[in-house]
């Protein structure tokens, strides 16, 4: 490793001296990259080669690497280096060298026309890049010149080789244009120039495609080249002859894929809708593919049916509005729509025996939108034509949504099952959309079919058919208000008649009941016909998600009608919870469902049910509290605490006076005495403390304990008051022993809801002072390992300032230390922590006048804050955080103007601060702009963004696009 010449790859770590980039060293590094088994050596070689490619020496070694005696990997690197130099460092090339560079590239391309294909492509890309940089002034007829040069008879390369090289060059030219880094004004000039030049390309492509003597490889390349050019938004009428030739080429299996690609790209360009006459000529060409499509479907040739479907959908989806506008051609467009319908209903099960039907779904959205966007008269005509089509579509989609036989489904892979699930969701979305067009008649139609199916004695029906009809119903009922539909009572009556022999059908029955839960709330007399089904399904682990989520919906929507069923629901739920039938998340949902259910009962009923529901868990927790901590009993503890907090999340017995959320939200007190949740919490409080004492250093257990109280506080608001003193005391003990973010978050919640009430202020103040003092000690020991605690602490301080600034008047609060800790937090690498500290300062600065200790610390140490903010803007903080720092500057300017005007001038006078890239004038302009803007926060944000780009040397570069 000592001698650099022998180990070119090793030079990559630093910026290698120029003399390292020799042909020999590049070859050695390439050998290392391709053949060295050591991954570190490979990485070093790759870094070194990337530097070599952009070095000035690349102009020299690239040509040497292209010598005929080199292997393709080395030649490829040479060609790539040339492309990088031309595309990225064009301004380094003197104008008098353009012509010789062009001639050299032509020579190399001619040489490689019969050589390595990958090297030929890279050389073509390099010449394409050169042409784009020279067009239109320095090389006005670039494309025509390329065609002429490669058609010259006196070339040593055979005709086919020359032809393939020219086609390769013409293919990469538009692609290179699409990805080029040309400035915007150049881009439009070059685009216009290329649009003219397609006149030199298309006749050649037509001739090669229609010439019977053209070999298949040439025609393939022609189609790819055409595909590439149409993406430059060439007028569709100029492509007519080539599109027709591509349609003919669809009969040739070798050219099929390239033809499809070319036709789809040509039809799909955004500008194509202007050429309605050409589009009308394309419809018969597409309809002419129907026999080929049917044969492909019959013979199971999925690739052909897929390709033809792509063409039909591209025409229909991109141009339905333009084609519908041609009212006199309505029949031919309807024929195209029916062809797409055939593709939607293609036989087989997606994604196993067919992959085509999913391509068509967006078309049906587009067509419907276009029909519904017409003025009334035209819309009425098209509704008449297309309503029957959409009813047919519903039948087709429900047929496609059917599950295969159990036997067949058993052989599907989990990936296929997942794809089929997603496909059904897409069908569900389409049906929901179609409801806009067909309205209530669609529900009646589904109900009639289901009724006939379930009551017919003729033939036994398949569960798949029933399931699909219900699935259709559920798709619509989930998002559309079906409360006024006259078929829902009948449907609810039919559901118990379904003989459920299968998990998929049972799942859909559950989800359908869930989707109708709002309707059931308006028609409580019907609850009894479906609730037993749901409770029965709870006992089946395979129906876990559908049965639990449906019960939760019913308990949420219909809670005031459920008291007669409450005992039964609680008993069944308790039974399945004890048998551990469901996974953790479903157990949590089930507890939320029970919370909703109990909320509507009388207090003594709630307490009775809570007692029977929670007792087994409390006993379990008492046992666990005695055990020595280990991973398995930790899981059990976290699970039980999770069940309790989910129950308390939804168990809300008080009634809101108003619906608006926010700190002013008040609830009417519980009329019948203490809140049941508080009663339970007080009963288990000591047990929870006992569990905590053993698990204090485990973040998960502490989090689970805090979650119980946080969820309860959020739900109960004022009703939680009796618990405040003991909870404050417990939190203080917890946090003093081992500081954890979740304890701070719960403290913030208590400050938010109770700090402004005189009765609760003393315990809250004591807790606030205690956690602040513990956190300040943590800062002295080094807070870098605890960004989450610092984040939560900053949010707590901001909340205190917002809800009860008096907390900052306490003599025992070291406001100066808090201020300096927050400045330190501004320099953390974690974005959430920085955001939280910025949030603290934007709450603190407006309090300068009213809270004396705050005013004092800002006057004495505000300069330190400003320096930290300017350092962050100068490049020390992520650009994504600039808005937060702008907020601090705005607050300083608004509330401490006279101080800021002195500090900012002093700070910016230091040479090289906050960035060595800034001139004194730029700094002066920035400080004047900031000091002038005291009203418009958005303007300050824009100034800060501009300034940070100057500081980072990014102003006016590609990177500014991120903003």
C-alpha cells in the first residue's frame, strides 16, 4: 500500500494528485473494481475512478482506453468518462475544439459499430450530449448531418452495422435531452430545434420499417427509436405513417413488444388530444386488433392480450374527452369502450391466470368524469348510452372480484394472495365511484341479485358469488351515506340467511355489518338481527380483524342503543380475551369497543362491569408485581397496562357541552357521582406504583404506565381532578429516579389541562420545578445521549409558557439555566429536538415584557441565542429547519427590536461569521432586511432561506430546487 503507483485504488481516500490519473493506473483500478474480492478495495477503487472521470486528465486517458486492444470493460469506462466530461464540463471545452471532438466521436462510433454494443451506446450518448450542447447555433442541422454521415457509401463498416449505429445514436439523442442538465432557456431552444429535425428522422424510420428486406433487428431498433422521439411531443399527425406501420408490425411476434411500446408512447403524449382527426383514424386500427386479442385470450397468451389492452386503454384513457366530443362518431367510440370492457372481464383470476384487467380500472374513472363534466343536454344523451355499460361493468367487476375455488386458492403464494387483495381494493374503489353515475339503482340491483341468489331453490349457489355481491355492497356503504336507502333493511334481513361456510365470506359479512353501523344507529330495532353473528365470530381467530373492528364500530355508533345487550357483549369479550384468541392489537381494539359500550351505561352498571372485566387482569398484575423482572413477565405487564389504557381511551361518561377540541373544552360533570375511571384508577394506583418500583429503568413499562394516565387525562379532562395530587407525586418520584421522556409528556398534559386552576396549581408547580431541576442536572452531565428527553422537556417548557407563564415567576426556577439549555438544544443533530427548542423560544420571547425573569435573561443573554441562530442558518443546521430559526428571528425582532438591532450588527461584523462565503455587503443587506420586517413572518422565512443558500454556496445552483 506504500507505493501509490502500484495501488491506484488506494489513492481514492484523499483528493489524489493529478499525476495519479494515468492510463495504467485507471486500468489497475478497474481491475481492482471488477476482480478484487475485498469489498473495501472495491469501494476505494470506485471512489478513485469517480475522481479520475472528472479530472482534467480524463480528456487524455479516455481516448487511449478506447484502443482496439483493450477489453470492453476498459473501453466502456473510457466512453463513460467522455460523456461525463462533455455533459458536465462543457464550458471547459474551447470553441475551436468542437469540430475535432465531433469528428473523433464519429470515428469511434463507426469503429464500434461492429464492436461491443455497450461501448457503442456510451459513445452515442457522448455524441448526443455534444450535439445538444452545440444545437442550434454551433451545429444547426445536427440530426440531418448524423443521418448523412452514416449513410455515406465509402465507410469501411457494412451497411447493416452503420444502420444500427445510426439508429442507436438517434434513439439515445431524445433520451439524453430528457435527462440533460441544460438551463431552461436552452432547453426550449433545443426542443424546438429537435422538433424541426424530426423531419430528417421519420422518413428514414418509415422507409426502414416498411422495407421488406429490413432484418428484424433493424426494425426492432426503428420502433425503439420512434418510441424515443415521440416523447419529445412530436405532433401526432406527423407520426401517422409510423403509427400505422407499428400497428402492422404487431402481427410479428418478435416486434410485438417494441410496437406496443411505440404506439402507447405516441398515443399517450399530452399534446396528442389536439389532433382529433388522427385519433379518429386510430380507433379502427385498435378495433382491428380484436381478433388477435380473442385468439391470445383463448390460447392463454397473456403477453399479447396485455399489450393489446395497453393500446386500447391508452387511446381511451388519454382521449376520452376529445373522442366523446365527436358526437357523430359515438358508435365507434362505444365500440372501443366495449373492447376495453372485454379487457376488464378477461377470463381468469388476477394475478395468477391474467394480469390485464387491472390496467383498465382508471379508464372507467376517466370516462365517467368526462361524461359528468358535459353540459346537461349532452350529458343526458351520454348517460342514456353509458348507464347500461356501467351496469354491465359492475357485473364484470364483481365477477372478477370473486375468489377462486378453495382448492385453487390453497395453491396461491402469499404474494399472489396479497396482490389479489390489493386488486379487490381497487375494484372496491371503482364501484364506490360508479355509484356517482348509477346512484340508488345500483344498490337495488345488487340487493335483487343477492335476494335471488339466497332464496332460489333452483341450484345451490357458490359462496364466492354471494361474497362478491356483499363485497360490492360493502364497498359502497363504507363511504357513501346509505341511511336513506330503502334496500338496507332488506339486506340486514338477508344477512342471517347466508350460510357461512368459509372464512373469506365470513370476513365480508363482518365488514358489511361494520359498514352499516351508522345505519343501525338510526334503526336500532335491527341490531338484534346482526349482533349475534358478530359475537359468534369473535370466537374465531381467523376472523379476528373483521369481527373486532365491526364490534368496535357498532359500539361506537350505536352505544346508546346497546344497554340491553351490554351484559352479553361484555361476557363474550371477556371470554375471548381470557382465551387469548386475538393478537395484541385486536385485544386493544376490543377494549376500546368495550369503553364505548360502557360509556352509555349508568355509573353503578359501569362499575359492576368494570369490576368483572378488570379483576382478572388486576390479579394477574398483582402476581407479576411480586416476580423478579424478566422479559416474559415484562411482556405480560405491558399487555395488561395497554388493555387498561385502551379501555380508558374511549370510556367517557360525561357529555361535551360543545364539539370543538382544544384547551377550553369543558364537559358537564358526571351526574351520578365520581367518574368510574377515576374510581378504578384510585383502586389500582398503589399496584401500579408497585409495578413501577421494579421496572423504573425500563422505558417500555414506564411508557405503558404513563399511557394509562395520559389517555385518561385526555378523555376525562376536569373529571380527572381528584387524581392530580397523587399522580404529580408519583411522576416526580419516577422522574427523579430515572428520567424518561414519557413522564415529561404526561407532565405536559397535566400542565395543559390543570395548571391554570388555582386548586391544582401547587402540585403541578412542584412537579414542574422538580422535573426542570432534574433535567438541568442531566444537561450538566451531558444531554447528548437523551435527545428524546430534551425534545419532551422543550415541549413541556413551551406548554408551560403558553398555558401558565406564572410557572416562570417562581424563584426556585433557574430561568437562566433553562435558557442556556435550550440554546444548547438548538445545536442537536436531531431535527425533532431542534424544532421543539425553536418552539420554546417562540413562546418565550413574547413573554419578555410580562414575565420579569424572562425579560431579564433575554436582555442579559439574548445575544447568545442570536449567535446560535445565525450559526444554524450559516450552515450548521439542516436546511429543512430554516423556517423554525426564522420564527425565532421574527420573535426577536418583534419583541426585542432595540436589542436585536445592536446584537445582529455586532455579530455579523466578525470576519467569516456565520460563513466564510459571505461578503460584508451581503451580511449588511441581510441584517437590514430582517430589522425592517416586523409584520410579515413569511417574508422573514424567505429572507432566511435566501441567506442560508448564500452561506452554503448553493445560491443559484440545482440544489435550490429543493425549496
